[in-house]
C-alpha cells in the first residue's frame, strides 16, 4: 500500500499483480460505505469517473498507512483524520 496526493492511496496484490487506487475522504467516510476505485487521467479526454491530473489537490495527502498482517484491515491517516477500512468476506 502506498499513499499519494489528493487523499488517494494505492493497494497492490502481489500474487495477482493487480492494483487499485482508492480515496480516503470525509465525504465517503460513512460506516459500511463501499469504496469505488479511482482513475487519474494524465491528459487528453477523460472519462466520467476519471480525475484529471490538473485537478489533484496537493495539500491533501496521505501521511501514514498501515495494514494488518493477516486480516483485511487497513488504516490510513490523512491530515487530521484517521480512516479504517475493512474488506468483508
């Protein structure tokens, strides 16, 4: 897992070599909210769900990340907020 700007964080699955970009945001931080993958567009036309690189907020950033070694639980710290996400089976 890595942190980035715009409160985005990225998780990688080493076995399948897949990755997903997610956003830690107060707007979506309600209990039992399902996170939607985010896509960042580097130029040209962007799709409806994509965010342009020019629109990224560099004042919002993930400061710390942590994950449980055996459970599907992660913690993400951004500014003065702590987000805890759990994947249900």
